[in-house]
C-alpha cells in the first residue's frame, strides 16, 4: 500500500499542493492526512465535486499551478458539466488532477448504489476525453504514474485522473478532529422522530448512516419498511424526492430525513421546496458537522445557520434543538403547523460499530413504498 505521506510529498515535489473535493471512504486515509498537513486555504472540502473543479480552476488562474480534486466516483456526475464546459481543451484548457475512489469496481462486492457507477467509471472518463490511470499500490510504480500524469498535464494543460481502488492507501488516523460536544446521538434522534409518525406518514431518508439507522430502527421494533424510501445513493437529492411525493400526496405528511453534508451539497433544493410550499412537508436535518459515512471529515454544517437559511428562502417555520426533550416538544408543534417546515437536530458525530445495512434491495424498497402510497 501507499503511505499517505509519500503520496502527498510526491505531489508536492511536482508542485501540486492545493486540494479540494468531497471526502470518500476509499480516500479517507489520504483525506485525513491532507486535513492534518495542508492548511485550510489549500485544502477545501467543497459543497459538491463540481464546485471543487471550479475552485481548482480559480487556483490555476491565480497561480498557474495544478490543483488536485478528490471525490468518490459517484461525484463524476457532478463534474461532467465543468469538465465539458470549463476545463476542457476546447474551452479554457485548464489542468486538474483528479483522485477518484473506485466504488463498485466490477468483480469487487459493493453496495447496490455503487454497482452501475463502478461499471462506467472509466468509460465516463474516456467519454469526457480525460486520460487516466489506476493508481498502483506499489509506491515506486505509483511515483512513476504521478510523474507521467504531471508531465501530461503540463504539456497539454488537460485534466488527468488517478483512479483509486480499495486498500490503495495505508492507514492514517485524523489527528486534528473538530470538537463536537453535543450529547444527542443521531440514531436516538432518528428513533425519536420515527416513533412519533402517524400510520400514513412517509419518510424519505438520505444516503449514508441516516438510512441505515432508520432501517435498523424499523427492524428493532418489528416493523416493516414500506413507509420509508431509503435514498442509498444520489447524495443531496432526498429533499427533491420527498417534494415530488409531497406534491402528489397532499393528504399524507412527508418527512425528509436529511444530513448536513447532503443539504449543503445541493442547497438550492431548499429554495424549490419553499417555492412549491407543500403544507405536508417536514424537512428534518440531522446535523453533526461531518461527512460521517466516509471518515468524519468536517462540513460547515455547524458553522452556518440552517434555520435562518430555511426562513430566508421561504420555509413557513424552522426549529432547532440539540436534545431529545427539545425534539419531542418540536414534534408536538409541527403536526399542527403548515409546511414546509425545517427541523434542525444538532447531534454528535459517530455511529454504532455494529450498525448494519438494509437487507432489502433498492427495487424492493421502491415497490413496497409505491404499494403503500396507493393505499
């Protein structure tokens, strides 16, 4: 495996010392090392991957140097537009080094939301005209690959991608962890909300730990899962899925269980929810200020006022709490209020180590929910 220090030092030797992107589980060791050793001006965890391409472009315009953008391969969808209309050689011709975690690689078992993206990861790069290499796990070979990538980018001003397989980087533990002294766990908060729902209410839960914890809550209570849509992929889009249901099923209360990283990734969705003003829409954001599912890298979730943002774009009501008692009191109120309503629940980082994953397939989940919505 490659030592994170070796990798970053090798990039630095080639003049690459600016990083931006969205953390990924396959890149968590390298992202942790970058967080500990690169200052905040030169390592920016962005709202989404497309924004990271924009940052790297601005950095190049200001310095003439090459920036590095890191992401999970699911983020390729968010970078297609800036790759095609900004950095491409037929537009502004801006070099960017991409580090792409290869989830769902064919032949390697992974979760269902990664299977299709894994199959097309290299094909998308080929279609976009982005030269690429699968980073070797031998340091000497990897060093040669980096040298060739940099040589290509400097000669052509084109983007180059290093595709990262599982277990490419040696382990590294994040040292500078942002303090979070909150007491309420996300799982307890999810259980508190889910337990108060009416029989016909529907939950759309976002990707990552939130959907996993909701699924386990239902299982622990001996309940079925037909009331919940578990958005295991498509980070940042749960609010719009919930909106689509809410507009067509006004007689049901629709709850969106969201995370701070997901909300920030596509925050414009909140404005659309507000403009459509569904009275039956309750947006619950479990905010721990971290990308918890991919290594705990920080978001700006606890540094911004999500309640004020919700009110500014037009949500009818917004509430904030960091304790179970406060959450229970809010839940008593929201059932008698018109939506859309935002409920921010500030929670501590982390999850149970034995937390499982949904045992139903995405298609089974979809079909069960659709049948429930017909009743």
